[in-house]
């Protein structure tokens, strides 16, 4: 293995070890004994991390394609395991399985939880869960901007052109782009903290929820999620900031640098994404009015909050949307798989793929009638080449196959059909809640068997890493040379 | 509209009108008053059919691409409506909705039914249902051999090479191939009749079940389906003949003409299809042994019968396989979508597409690691060109999208999630039974709302016509010129 892979993982582990000090300090200042769990975890993480760095210090640092894959998967798995340590070491008798599940659910910004009685959990714990999602969120954007287009995963090569062509005008290097994105991420989070705080949350609650809103993660400080606050204004604010987190972060940069402020309207994903989100919200509100008539503004708010929570893959709940009526479960099941824009913190299929798939179907139908015509497919100002279309088709195929295999594996552990298929969907799309009484928006993943939780761990990771990044590992050729 | 489209539909309608005489004669000889329903239907069908033929007689008979689509869809819809007439006209108070549902379910060889108390139904009725499936079955094979490769639907162009290259050695023209296929179809049906009869069915029961076995349709003479006979030998015979109906019929021709009898082993679909079917049967038997231990041969038979019934898209039941255990529903749900071989009477995704998709994923994973390599994908001795792979990817995409849209539409009529998604799957794959208590293997589609039945009618037809044949109608360009 290339030393840079181990060096980078070591660096990340050491960094996470240092980050453990933040929840530790919070717990110390609250006289909570769980600071020890963070201190122990920190010692382990820093020790292993620095050891890895020292062992590989000064070696050749040329990153090949295979190293790219190993680094990506290796760092996500290593971070997930290290981040689980404080949960496991704590005084709350959290099993290793649950600790890892919570940690993966956090870092992948899924937001499924096995923890109950969140209200009585020590603040350090709640903070660490939110930090995991916040760190995971920026990690995903950086991966989507720097690594996935280079590895050509699932049609992301479409966004390579962007970084090499248009970006040259704005910022010379990817590292610089990532730094600017981080700045925007921090600013959006701060704006969200202030908004939540001014709307009645305590500063701690505002901080936690801001971190899990911008990262479209969905962890909360209460078992009732955002429904705990019973504040329509907070729900509207969450809608705005969840959407902010699911727009492509590179477009924010372009917006700030373009003189005429057209970056969002010109972007290939933003406008279509906002359009189908708003249409879906309206459909949801109409459905709600038909089944549970109430003030139109209430229906609109409940629909907007629930739809945006699922479509941005955040997973907050403000009530049981499954109680809307018979069609609600199906409606939210399909919403689960869609997702926000590529280059954001959201998961799922993503807007640009949805558009590309639609254009592919239309193009094929035209070709069936006029086989000799040539149609140039475009997405915004980008050409949808045959190669990138194939990548997108295969992404869809592998996503659905993963959904099928994980559903099958879950049901073999004894889980019923609706829980299995919705748990599979919510894990690979990194959303959070599933359908049914067990894992629905009012339930948790705690009652699931250990086997089911490990299967979902795999689902959350492969979904976050866009499948092919993991699939290549299973090729016999991958390990040769 | 091209006169040949109307002429052909007229011809088919007149032919069906004449076929009505067979169940009418059966009913007369049984002193059953429902012969009148058949006689009335016959008069209407022959009258409209001959009128259409006379109106278009002697016009230009050049079949264009658009006419191909119109003829395909037009004849399936027209046949479905005409075939529903005797049910509607009968003394059994069958609603128009139920009559059309039964007729479409028959012609598409789906086998979902809204009829209960089949045992007390007049023999002419039972015969007509079986005849519908038998006619539908041969219609599908002829369509797959002659029309779909020409229209390049869903990768079927792969099988055009066959008809133009290899077939030239065997038979000079497609019409001749179709005639030979019809001969094989009749022979297999006769063999099935004799087998069922010798195993204890009455000659009438044997005839009905043979027609619905070879066509992988699944209509029966009893509400308990084949489970009524409680005869293991009959179930094993059904396994053999269902499989026979789901192999590519062109391979039978090649087998009869090749000197060394290697047609089946050399075929691109047959061997892989048989392999994964047998593996699935074994997995099913192991699962059954784990959950309901009994004699291994019994488990093997129950598994073989249920798996083959679903995978060949027949849909017979011999008991409630959903009672096997928690994972059974999920297992059979995914089996529902797979299907047999292209060029057979079965529906679903089909073996060659499953193989092509697997090869596509493997190829893409290799390309991600070695982007500059070139891999030639093959299916048997056929080249999987980029164009045909795109067709296959899009077939999968449109199949899953149809599944999603029909599920959503069904759930909006008030149907629960599991019934909606499994009804959608069973309709587009033309299988028959769904999951859950309503439409599971022991239930019927009778309790569903009229709206749900019409939605499923659409599902059965678009699945049977391989989606794109119908999709082209919705292009604005289609109706121009």
C-alpha cells in the first residue's frame, strides 16, 4: 500500500483525536464523568494517528488511481471506527455495534439513531454526534469536488470540466476551492445558529441543530427531533437551511465572484432541483388538505418541512408524516431515494443524475422513432457524453441493486418487508428515518438486530461513497501489481 | 394512420371473433346459457373486424417504423377489449372493469384474477381464459422474434443479428421462423396436456392448465390454483413445462436443426438462466428447511414449484409461500422482477438483460481503475455494443421508473405500501400474484378499487410491450408529419 494512504489516514485520526477535546471540555465544564471516554478515545486516536504518520514519514508521495480509492474508503472506515470510541467507552452501556452504527450514521450524515432518551444524554455526547455530521458534511463536499470527478464515479466527471475550465478563472487550485467552500460552510452554519437562537432555541440547541441542518444530517437533541420545539418559525428556518445545505457549494463561490449574480439560475442542478422540490411540497400540501383539512399555511409548512427534510436527506421529523394517509408511505419512500444536488452535503440519486436519466429516456424514445438522427444531450452548458451517460445509468443500476441486496439481507435477519426495504433505502440515500412502526419517523433503529445494524452500516458507507468507489475493491485486478 | 394498421387490427379482431366459437360450443354442449355471451361477442368482433378490413382493402401496404408501433399497441389494446366482451356480456354480473382486467391479465399472460369461485364457473369461461393466455403467449414470442429486434426495443436488437445471420442458414424468412415456433408451441402444449392428464387431471383440466403453463400465464380452474390437485407429480411436471415455456423458442428450432444438439448449451441465455434458477431453488429449499423443517424432497419440490412459478412469470400457487418466514416476501418480491429468457412467453427483466447489466457493472468497475483500457463485452457469441448496452440500461431504468410510478399511483387510490409495490411489480413483470393479504398467492385482485385495476391494466400492457413501444407515443414528434 502506498505510504500516503496510511499517512493521510494517520493525519485524519490524529486530527479527530484533537477534536475529541471539544466535547471533553463541554463535559468537564458540566461536571459530567463522560469526559473520560473522550479523553481515552483521544489518546488512542492521537497515538495510532501519529504512529501511522511517523511510520510513513518522508516516503514517496505520488497518489495513483488505486491509492485514491484506498484513501477514500480507508479514511471513511477508520474515521467511523475512531469516532465510535467515546460512545463505546462511555458510562451509558452502548454496545460496540450501536456505537459504530451511530458513528457511521453521523459521519455519513444519515441521521438514523439507536439512541433513545436523547434529552437526558450528556451535552458532550450530543455535541459529538452533531460534530460528526458537521465534519462528515464538509468531508462529503470536499470528496465530491476533488476526488469523485477525478475518479469518474457515477457521472461526476461532468463536474471535472467545471473545476478545470471555469474554476481557473476564479481560483487556481482545488485546495483553494475547498478552503473557500469550508468558509461558506462555516458562514452558513453560523447564520443557522443565529437564526435558530433568535427563534427561541438555547445557544447549545441552536449550535447542535445548525451543525446537523447544514450537513443535512438530522441528529437532534430530542427524541421528537425538531418537533420538540413546536415552533413553526423554527421549522421554516430549518427548511431554508436544509435547502442551503443541499445546493452545490461550488455555486456559492461562483455566486460570490460573478458580477451579475446569476450563478444559481445558470447552474445545471439548482433551478431544476428547486423546481421539483417546490412542486413536491405543493403536491404534499394538497394531499394533506385532502386527508386532514386544516389552515392552508399549516399544511404548507408541514409539507414543506417533511418533504425538504427527506429530499435533502436530512431526516428531521416534526410529527409522523406516515399518518397523512394511505399514500404517504409510498410518497416518502420514493422521496427518500432522490436527494439534493451533487457537490452538496445531501445523498441519494442527486438532481443532476435525475435530469440526465430523464434526458436519456427522452433521447432513446426519439432514437426509436428516428434511428438515424443524432441528438446532442446537454445538462446546463455541459455536454452529456455517451461515457458520462453510461456512468449515470450504471450509478442508477448499482443504486437499485444495492437497495435490493440490502433489503434482501435485512429481511433474512427476520425484519419485515416494509422495514427492510425502507431501511435499505434510507441507509444508501443517507436520509435517516424509514417506514413502518419500528424505524419510521417516530421510531429508532434500536430494536433492530446487530446483524441488521451492520448491514445498514455497509449501506450507509457504500451510499455515501457512491457505490463504485467500493465496488472496485472487489475486482480481482484491483489488488494485482 | 396507415391503412395496414387498421387492416391488421381488423383481421385480428375477426380471427378472435371466430375463436369465440370454441368456448361457445363447449358451453352449448354443457347446456350452459353463457354461450350467448360468446355468440354476441363473436358477432360484434367479426362485424367490426371485417368492416375495418373492407374499409382499408387494397390501400398502400408499406409498413413504416411508426406504423410498427401503432400496430403493436393498437392490436394489443383492441384484442384486450374484444376479448373482454364475453365476460362482460355473461350472466355472472362481471363489471366492465373486471372483464377488461381479466382479459388484459390473460392476453399479457400475467394471470392476476378478479374472479372467485372458479370451480363453479362454466367450462366455456375457464376455457376462454386459458385460450387468452395461450394466444397471448404465442403473440409475445412472435412479437419478440419479429418486431422488437426491428424496433430496437430494450436491447432486443441483439437478437436481430440472429435472425439475419444465423437464421439464414436455417429458415429464409421471419414468417417461416414464426410458423416453426408455432409448431413447437403446439407440440409442447400437447406434451403438457398428455402429461397432466396421465398424472390424474381430467382432460379438460389438463387442457386448461397446459395452455396456461406453456404460456407462463398461470390462470387455473380452481381458486387454489395447482394446489387444488395436491399432487407432487403434477407440481414437478408444471416445473418442467413452465421452464420449457420460458426458454427462447428460437433455440428449439436451432436444436432441432443442429446435428450435434448443442443449441441450448451454446445459447447466450439458456444456460445462465437455468443456472441461476437452480441456485435460487436450492437457496429457497435451504431457507424452507431452516424455517419449516420437513423431508428434504418436499422442501425441494415446494421451493422448485414456487421459485419457477414466479421466475418464469407464470404465477401458479400450491400454497402460501409468504408463510415461509420473514424473508420470504422480500425474496419473492425480487424474483417477481427477474423473468425468463427473451424470445419466450415469460415477462420481467429477462435473462439476457440481467447478464448484460452484470457485465456492464463489471466493465465499468474495471474502467474506473484502468480508464484507458478497452474491454469488449460479449453475450454468448454476440458483441454487446455501446448502443445495445444503452438500450439495456434504459430498459432497466424505465422498468424501475414504471414500477415507481405505478406503485405511487396505486397508493394514491388508498392501497397500502406492500400491496401497491408488489401489485406494480407483478403487473409490469406479468407474473400474477403479489404480496400481502389482499393480492398474495392466496388472495385475488377482486377487492381492489376500479381505479387500481385500470392502473394495473396499464402496468400489464406496458410491461408486456417492453415500455419503449408505448413511450414513443408520448413524444411530441411521434404524431408529426
